[in-house]
C-alpha cells in the first residue's frame, strides 16, 4: 500500500461530538508506551515472556475500556526498531505472540467496531506477520468506532526520515516542505495528534515513540507495570487528563 496520506481515519463518534460542540475532555488520541512486562514477570520469578503474555491480556482490557470511554484513536507501542537488539529468544517469543494474537484480536475488534492500523515498517517483519497485518487492516477497514494503531517495528526518527524522503520523491520544492506536507507522509497520516501519552512502569522517557505527533501531548507516567494496567488504570489516566489545562504554547 502506498503511504497513507489519502486515508481518512475520521470516526463517527468524533464527528458526532464535534457537531455537538463544547468542551471535549475525553482525549481524541491516546498513545501508550507499554513498559514493565519483564519486571512484572521477574517479580514472580517467571521468564520475561510470561510478562509479555500477560501484557497482551492488558492490551485486550485497555482496548475495551478505551472504546467504551469514547477514545477515537489508541496507539500502543508493542515493538520498536530498537527492540531487535534484545536477545534473539525474546524477539522470537514476541513475534510468536504477535502472530498468535493478531488473529485472536478479530472478534474483539468486530464486537466493538474497532479498525486496526499498523504503525511502523513492514520491512524486516516475518512474512506471516506482514500477511496478518494486511488481513486485519482489510477486514476491519469498515469499522468506525475507534482506530487501534499497533506500533510494531516502529521508530519515530525512521518515520520522519521516510516522510522527508517521500517529499523529495514527490518532487516537493523547499517552500512546499510544510508541516502538513510532512505529517501527510508519516505512518500516522490522517490521524489527529496525540492528546495523552501514557507510559507505564515509571520510566521517564519517550523512547522514539510518536515524537512528531506528541509535540503537545499531555504526559501521564504511572508506576503500574503494563500487565497490571487495565480498565480502571486507564480511567484514572483519563481523569488526570480531564483536569489538565492545555495551552498549546499560548498563555
Ligand atoms: C516493554 O516491557 C514491553 C515490550 C517491549 C513489549 C510490549 C508488548 C506487548 C505487551 C505484547 C504486545 C502484543 C500484542 C499482540 C499487542 P519490557 O520488556 O521492556 O519490561 P521491563 O522494562 O520490565 O524489562
């Protein structure tokens, strides 16, 4: 598929809220750096992969809770371009989990009307995963309650470099290299900026996730390890977001 600046990720519910006008305190786009699976497993004396497995259960819970809360876009960071540096056994385990669960997500996506979208480079991913990603994107393309963006083999710097290259390939002149031109060539093209960026397990880093899109995001860091982050924890983060005053550089 060509890069996605022609795709429309508008969702019905956002349009409805937009028409009603007024203050929208539910974030439109929530992004989560799911951290702490390894520590969660270590605390129990288990292998790291068990933490990742439980992490997938948290993904399912959070998908449910996010759709119920009226969030329009949920972006989850599952595997970064830097994660290939992990021990090969762990990488293989994560890829196997992805393969298994990409298929198992479908009933949940159907039930909740959630569209699936991959963020990241397909290049380098096992062929089976590439096929599953395509198939899940195609099967769910008509769903419009929420978009679930799963970042797999994702790196924000790589994304920006690719967008800049596409600008050149498209023959843009220097004065045409605008923020809109670049945004339209990111993997997130057609998706609103991140409103709320959550990181679990207490680390204070952005880890090359959505650097462009999170320029004005509110940050929410919790000590909760990812496998323990479920519906109630998401709702706590949403309550914290609702109490923030956003100025977008103004006063
Ligand atoms: C960070 O924890 C977590 C990851 C690198 C992987 C996250 C992946 C999942 C939750 C599985 C996703 C799968 C699907 C199908 C959506 P860590 O290993 O860095 O934890 P640590 O910092 O405690 O070691």
